C-alpha cells in the first residue's frame, strides 16, 4: 500500500460517451490498484454532464462508476452525512463526498484524492485500521466503579450535564479532522489525533462515567494529547462543524490540573407515594 503523499503520475483521460459541452465538468481522480503489478499512483480524468447528474460529488462518483469506469473504487453508504464512509480530499479539503456540492464552474476541473497521509487500499479507499485501533484504545463506553445492574434503575444525568456532551457525541469518525492535522501526519503512531481525542473527552466529561482518572492517565505522556499544536485544521475541516481543538484543550487542562471534572449531580429525591388509603376511599 502507498501513502497519498506519494507523487502521482500525469493524468490519463478515460474515453467516454460524454461530449464536451457547456455543462460538462472534468473530474481528476486519484487512481492506484495494488493488484496490478508495477502499478503507480496516477490521476485520471472523467467528463461528467452535470445536467444528467445529481448535485453532490458522490453523485458524480457513482455516475462515473456506473456508466464510465466500474473499476473506480470508493467507500459510501448513507449518502446523508451520517456514516462518514465517503470521507476524501476534494478540491484540497477533507470532507464528505455526499454533502459536498459539485463546483459548477466547468472551466476548472475538480481534483479528488483519498484522505491524506494514510495508506491507500485502492483508489479513494484509505486504510482505517490504525484509526479504529486508536478509537478502541480510549475504551469508548461508560465505565462504573460498581457493576451496573441493567433494568434496575437508570443512570441519572441532569439537563446541564447532558448539554456538556453536545458537540461531542455527533462525531461520525470520518477521520477528516485527524488526516488534516500535520501533527497526526508525522506522529500517528503516538499522537491520538483530533477525532480520537474528541471521542475520549466525550467519555471523560460524561457525568455517568467513573473512570475519568484512568482515562486521563493513559494519555498523560508527551504525545497522546500534548502533541496537538493548536493548528486548528481539524476544526476548520470537520464536516459536522464540531470543534475537536476545543475538546483537546479541555483534556490538556484536566491533565495539567488546571481544571477538574465536576462531581455528578445527585438524582432528585422521588416524591412520597400517594397514600393507599386515599386510593381506596370511596366518594
């Protein structure tokens, strides 16, 4: 597998039935097939009639695959910006193909690459194994000091405590932010990256979780969280408009003792049951 930063060869043009007209857009797409001996990365041009295509980049990719070149490979699923499968670099920015509008300026081509600085499985498909392993390492689930007896009672959380999770739980793990981060490019083996740190903070700050000290101790070294240099590429590129840099800053404050996790709010005392004698009283 190759990293995207490898130099691509000059563009190849694929022959299509599309006649270059007033509303035909050229897409230059990164191609690499490891199953072909001697294969090298290259850019391939495709002309798409925008009058016969949906408005999103993913629509164009699907049209190219269905009608022009079935060998073109990319991930996609929900088509609604929810699953994160179709994350790629479009026109120089990491985003989701399903919610990225096609630039209607037909005088300029749109270049599409896989997410940068990740190993490439094929074409626009990056290898996400390291990213998912890092996600698993933060143990993304509620952990209690005492065993949870399911069905016995709910884990109480006040409205204010629940609001602290807004801007965190919406992360779809598309990796757009992490692969836009220079610190992650060069230290992916040690630095967890914006997406994983945002996910880690989501569980650290959750009032229902009792293991925030253990969670923080696992990232107290000089790389896991502190390798963030506040470049803010992550916040700029996030397709869900989240702020990973802010979450990382909060983790740093907890690690350095500048801030501490608030104690959870005690559940309200239930009101006294209505006396049975009144229920049995006849009118």
